[in-house]
C-alpha cells in the first residue's frame, strides 16, 4: 500500500498480493487467514471504511457443463472486482484448499483429467494478474497438499509460509485455554489456578505446580498431533475416560492423558 501511495512503478517492483499458507491439515491455516483479515481491517480502520472477506468455494466453480468452469471463475472475479473498485473497501479473498482450483496443470495433462481443470487454472492466473493492480486487495490461499498446486500459482505468491504442527509450548497453551473453559463451566471443580506459561512450571520444584507439570507432560506426549486434534482431546477425555460429570483437575488430567494415548494409537491406523 505504501508503494502504491508513493507511485512505485509495479513494472519494476512487482507484488501479486498473494499469501500462501501451506502445511499439514488442522494446523490453523484457515483460521489464521481469517484472523489476519480481521486484524488488518481493524488496523487499517483509518484508511478503509469497511473490510470485506470473500471466501471462495472452489468446488462450486466446477460446472457440470464441459468447458464452462473457466467462465465461472472469470464471472466470480468480475463480481469481486465490483467491490475492489471501490477504494474505500479493503477486500480480502480467501481461497481455501487452493489445490482444488489451482491444480497442477502438468498432472492434468499427463492423466485422464478433463482439460476443463486446465481452463480453470488458466482463468485463475489471468484473474490474479488483473486484480493485482488494486492496492486494496489481498489474497490468502491455503493448502494441505503443496505438491498438487500449479507452479505458476506458487510463483505468484509473494509470501509462502509453512504452518507446521504445534510444538510443546503451543500445545500447552491450547490445553490451558480448554481447561479455563471447563473451569468456567464448572465441569472441573473446585477452582484451581494453573500457570499460563509452561516455562515457569518447568523450573519450579515445589508441589504447588503439580498439576501444571502434569499438563506439561501431557503436552509433551501430544507432540505430533495437529492443533485440531489437540482441541478435540479435552472432549474425548470427558466422553470416554471420565465416569463422572464433574471432576477434579487431577482426575481430569489423568483422563486427558488416556485420551492422548487413545488418539495416538488410533492415528496409527490411518
Ligand atoms: N496452533 C493452533 N493453536 C490453537 N488452535 C489451533 C491451532 N491449530 C489448529 N487449531 C484449532 O484447529 C481448528 C482447525 O484449524 P483450521 O484453521 O481449520 O486448520 P487448517 O485450515 O490448517 O486445516 C481451529 O479452529 C483451531 O481450533
Ligand atoms: Mg483449512
């Protein structure tokens, strides 16, 4: 936006306004894109009267009529341009699971895929090149299978960020937020305080941090699971490994550890 304000020639310094978040499923790529769009619209309040998030449903763009899909993509972008042309709007476009729209063309050509998917990719690339002249637009794309995305699309992404599985600290934070919620709902009773930051817990030798340490151990045991799986475990712990509706934190954490082991054993089969 600064470059556009200062009339930097985009033939000399180019920016496609595309951010690609890629990595394993359930690591928060979609959530992160939406959160970024919201943050931006708040931060840029003085510049834009409104922030708009447009989510593209890639699957709806494939027509049952042969060769029509490319046209559907163009039609959708012309609708988007109606918003973009109003400089008072910040327009964020989310192309979730972009591999279904920007499917690698070389793969289409070698297999039996209809050439319709090639037309879709071509249309998408052309539309991206057209929309980039606007400084009030930002495109977020996410993908679980980076290998399946067309290279020409990847090349257009200015920022390509790998979003990996959460580490111990992040997992601890997720469990912490879940436990706070269960304390609030009085499913875990009585009220107890646990540390939000695991660093302190590790150093402290006294017994008052007994539960915090246990939670840290559980977080270490959960490494390898996605954020989405981790967020589900507090529910599974209650549903499968607790015999009572209400539990003490101590009992609940025991159930949570069982749930982690259950999840890990299960994921071996898939
Ligand atoms: N790092 C994380 N921290 C907190 N929650 C997370 C994290 N990663 C994933 N989640 C949880 O998993 C859910 C699914 O995330 P999502 O954005 O759909 O992942 P993706 O798009 O990468 O498959 C989110 O709603 C969130 O609750
Ligand atoms: Mg997603």
